[in-house]
């Protein structure tokens, strides 16, 4: 079955993206219809619309067979509220809690109403994303009510939020018997930067720079999603060559991250050889990227209207792709032959397909647990509509499966890079945006190396940003890490955590 978009008054605003306004009562009905079809809730956020002679709004993006349905519900100016969606899509829980912390929009009858982002940084009755927010120095005591696990022999191990390495801060509270994990509870939000507030009033080009820095390891994905949203809002077209270069940048970014993660996975089982070799390959790849495009991580290469840099000579990139593929195949053979590595990978950190579907696991970890979704395959935009992307999947859902998907995506991405270079048209790489003088909105949807990234924008009548929401797939996937660790030993946590490699700052705006 496929949801009939006309029944819900949804209109196409971009390829595979639908837009609609509805009443509060219709929101639950649509959520149930998406669930029955096998779709998922992809993102949830709010907005203060009082300066537009309205109240507040709650926005939800649903991933369904027809594409992405972005729906909005107008709420009252006083005590804005909407029905809880977490009982249908559990991944909505933290998004709803963050929306309340930032805007005071309440999910009625929600199971979990604990604060998510505030950490004592602002008073309980203050909401930073409201238009009348004024930064106040008042801080409150923070006593987060962690869930207690009780019983004979149960102990707690608190880890973080400050860690011994250079990773981002996050608090992990393990309840254990012996060295076996009974429960893990996360608390994130320690990297809150006020990014969504910072977007307000920015010009469109500066907004692209900030969007690309939401989660730096997925810069190209965020920049592309933001620029697509702006281009949709303004009705602007991108030159064909620019679209192909965007695809090239996204795949270059995918390779760099997979190489780093495969190295870290070896390191976490004491195979330092694997760590050194994969990071040698990553460093070579980053240096070539800097030489060809001016930045190791392709910062500010994707801009509104196209791209800011061209590929003048593809020969070095093609040569490096050939060398890289041969070396990765040799390293995979070594990983496959390492009994200790296989013993640590197999049946560790398992998320079975049924629980992955129930809780909305997405992106690379989702594909390793039987969730066969990839925007590049099912809902391709240029240049992927001219490419035949082979989706890498697995059903075992453990560390081994997630590493296998990474290896497969490395090979496929190298193939796509060759194909993009072969088919790339000539011509301009950037076009001016269409001028507008009224309120416009748009949404971009891009498959990053981690999973689907969404950026929604509203542009004011002054051609400056009025509201921007950037959504990282880590919102959905962090709760599954709590599931994957159950029954494993505490020393396996770094390995399981790295096999997901989720973003802290990407889901902490």
C-alpha cells in the first residue's frame, strides 16, 4: 500500500518531497497511516510564528513510500500543545523533549517529560527559540532523574560527560551485574551551541557556512541539504555540472569517514595495525582532497546556487581511487582472517531487524539491521537519478554487520566516483538565486555517510533566514545504542559505540 498524498492535501515542492498543513487531529491519523505502510518518522521540530500573525507550529517529516512528507500543524499562542507521537514512533521521544526545552511546545500525555537539553543553562520557564527570548545569566541546579536499576549485585558505572580522549561530551550510565550490562541510559546535550538561534537573521550565503558546521564530519551532506532547501524556497535552479560536483563531494566525504571508522574498529579490538593502515589511507585521501578542492573536509565547497570550486583535473582522483580500492581489499582480507577481531565483532552489539524497525534505526546502522533505506536509491536527486547505486545491506545487526556494510560502501562509493567523473557534464558551476520579497520555505533531504540529513528553512520577506532546523540521523540511532549494549560486557562498549559512530553535536543544536 502507498499513502495517497492527495488524501492528505500534500503538494510536491521538490522531487520526492511533499508539503502540507493539517489540523491537530489529522496528525495522529497520518502518523498511523505512515506506520501501517512501513514508513518512519524522520524528524520533528517546532517554530515560533507569532511574528507572522500566528501562534506556534509543530513540524513533522515522515518517510513513506512516496517520499518525504513534511507536514505542519498550527498551534495556539498560549500553552501550545500537540498529541504525543512517541507511542507510535518511539524515536520521537527525544525530539519532543528538545522541542519543549527550546520552545515550550508540549507533547500531551507523553511517557517521558524529562528535560533533554537544558542542563541548567536557562530557567525552566524560558525558551531560547522563542522570538522574544532574551539571554539571561540565571542558572538552575540540574538534577536529572536517571532511571534506577535495583537488585542484588547491581552496580552503576557513570562514564562522562568529560572523556579521556578528544571525543565530544556525553554521559553514559551503565547498570551492571559483574561485567554484564543490564541497562545503559544516555544523557546528551552537552554540546548545545545555540545553532538554530544563530541562524535567525543570517543572509543565505552565511547560513550555508553554519549549516555545514552542524556536524563537521558530514559537512557536504548538511551544506547540500541546506542549499537544496534554499533553492526550493526561492525557486532557483542549479547548473547540471554543479549537481554532479555535489554528488562527487558527498561520496568523497563518505570514503573519508568509512576509512576512519574501519581503522577505529580495528583499534578497539587491539589491532593497531588496522588502525594505522586505514588512517594512513584516510590521510592520503584528505591530502588529495585538499590539493584538488582547497580543504581537507570540503568546507564551503557547496554553496547556494551550486558549488564554489571545480574539478580541473580528474586524473589524480581516479588514480588514488584505484590504489585505495586495492589496499582496502587487502586490509579486508586481513580483518577477515583475524580470529580475535572476528570473535569481538560477531554477535556483539546486536540490533535485530525487528527492534530496528520498531525504534526507527536509520542510515548505515539501519541498513546493517535489515532496514533497506537509502535516499540515493529510492528517492534519487541529481546526479543519483543518472546513477545506479547498489545499496549495501545486512541483517545480522551486530558490529560485524556494520563493518561489512562499511566495506561494501567503500567499494561502491569508489565505483560511483569513477562514474560521476565519467558522466559529469561541462558548464557553469553556480547560478544566482532567484530574488524573493515574501516569506518562503523549503526542505533539503540528503543521504549522508551516517544516514539521512534533513534541513528545513524559512526565509523572511527581507530575504534573510527566519527559521532553520537541521536534523541528524543520530537522533533516531542513539537510543538503539542503548539496546545494542544490553547483555554485552562493559569493555565492548567502545567497540559498539564506534560501530555506530553517532554525532553528538549533530543532534544538539
